[in-house]
């Protein structure tokens, strides 16, 4: 609570929701009656002349400094009013409908194929350009002309039009840049979309971290930074992250997944594993499995999934964003030239059959996105709407298509998987074909890696010393 002086006889108690600093409720209470008083840190009630100057120094944790003395302001309220305050604190959690609470209804008929269309954009914070250049879109050529700023703006605009549409966002670094630079209306709309389940926040880290050369302390710090940013900028139950999203790092470590499990994550999905192991998993229909991450705690595990086909992009037939421009738009009006519903029907049946051949359940994960896609979110979502309509009108087999998110797909796996295989080791080294191992980065740029490690040691030492200052 915060205390703000109104006049000589009253002040306002500001009740916060526990996750963000947005005021949720204002309650006006007389200062001096049987309901409330102000006490110092020794439990002595302060008189009015002493209390009011303190109330001018507000703080979100109700701790005030006045005349070189530290005071704790304590609300002394009746039991019924305390219950009301607690109810107000819990209200955002009760009323929120997160992505995992608003999943589309899938079919439990084992003969029906459920296609989870999961829109997403994989946005590297530095690759061919700097992070700022990717964010703004400057310094690009014909192959690198996208803007993360535009992606977020356009996705928010499209999601507002249709409550059935969903989107998954990963890189907190870019999201933070956008929140700091976007119009307040856009940011408020984004928060609303998170809290109504249309946007799911996955990964939770500042970036998708490398799992080979990164020290575990740096991994914890990176996730701490990202999750704190989400907590402070969005807040609420729906800003919590349940899904690890490691779709582009080159190989995957058990210890990184162990960190995710200890953070409370339920699942992790990735794309890059050794091509021979991937082929074997597809053949044996165990792309989804339980990853046991700890020898000390055998029960600690994550539902894990290796994405079909190794990479994380939409099928080539379904890539409509102008940053890619591979696929023609769906023309579903037979009176127009280029009517191509039959083509897309065949393409969808083909892509679905490929995935069904590699799994033992009837839930197909169809990622709809890729590197810096959804610059033209309207074009992509317009075609996705038509593709889902085509899927649901196929008569040769039972298909149910719908917008989904990683958490919804995980819940579907829980319901449909009757047996799980187990994994207890790493996914290293990574190779995408014979004699093509992605291992050079283990030892490249040793000076930079040494500087990072030394800096991390200094930060960690200062952090430990800081404990003694409190």
C-alpha cells in the first residue's frame, strides 16, 4: 500500500495487485479513528503532528525516512477490511484469463486430427545487424528490411480485431525496447491481450540463450532480468512464463533445462538437435518426451518437444509475410482469377500427414512464423484465417484446425500421450548433416568469452558482498 495525503483528516490507501505498480483500488479511510493508526518501527503510535510529515514521503513498500529516523507505516484495520484488501489483491488473478486458460476446444476423438496453428516471430537480438538496427529496421538491404517495432505494432493491431487470434512472444529484450518506445495506448492494448490469453509470453529470458558456452550463473541472471522485466512492465498471473522456447540455439544442455524446471517451467521446445537423433526420434515417434533434468531429484522433469523437421519456420507453402514472400495469397473466391483453395487443401493435407507419421497422438503442432516475420501481420493473419477455414472444411479426413499457443499444445499432449519416453542427457554436439558439426563457437573469440566470465565473477562477488549491507 501507499499513503497519500489528502487533507488534515483523511488519507488514501492505494492497493496494488502485487505484480505491477498500477493502482487497482483507492480506499479513503479517516486517519484517526478505531480503524487505522500510524506506528513507528518500535510499535509506538505516532501523533498527528509527527505522522502527517511522514505521509508526504510516500513509498511503494510503506517505508519512510523522516528526520534521520526510519519508520514503518502499519495499517491497523478491522478483520473485515483486511479481508477486503486481500480480496482486492487477488481479484486480478481471479479475473485474468491467460493463454493456458483460453485454449480452443480440441477434439478428443482419436480419429480427428487437431492442428494447432501457433503464430510466432523469431527475432534475433543481433545477427546480421545490431539489436537496435533490427528493432528500428534501419541499415538494411533487400534481404534485411524488417523491423521488430513494426512486428509488435502490427500484431497488436490484428489481435485486437479478433479474439480468436493468438500469438507467442519470446525475446524480452526486444519487448522491453518496444514497451519503452511505443505509444501508451499500444502498451495498454498489449497488456490487455496478455491478460485475455491472446498473447502468450514464452522463453522469459532477455534472449534465447546459448546453452553450451554460457555459465549457469549467467543463465540465471539472464532469466532473472527477463522475468523481472515482465513482472514489472506487465505483471499479473498471465505474465508468468510456463514454456521454455529454445528454437534456435545450436544444441541443448540438460543443465539449462534443469534451471527452467527449478524456475517452475512446465515444458521446453527446441529445433536444433543432431540430425541422426532427430531422424531416429521421428522414426520411433518420440519427438515429444520427458526430459529428466536432475540426478539429485529424479522427479524433476520437463515435457519436451523437438520440432518437426529440425527448424522452426512455417511450411514453405504457408509463408506469406513480405519479408519472405514465398507463398501466393489464398484466393478463396471462385469468381476471381487464381482461385487456389484446392492447392492449399492438398498442401495442408500433405504437411499434416508428414507430421502425423512422426508421432503417436493426434495433435499436430504447425508453427506459423519464422525469422522476423509478421511485419505484415494483416497479410499473414488474413491468409491464416482462410487456411484454418480450409482445414475445417476438408471432408476426406476429420481435421480440426484452430489458433493455439505452446502452453495449449502442452496441455493437449498431457491429455493424449499415454506413454512417454525419457531423456537424461544433453543434445550435444549439434550437426545438421554429416560432417557439419556446429561446434566452432565452443572455443571461438576466447578473449570476449574471458571478459564475459571475468565480468560475471565481479558482478557475482559484488552481489554477495551486498548481502551484508542490508
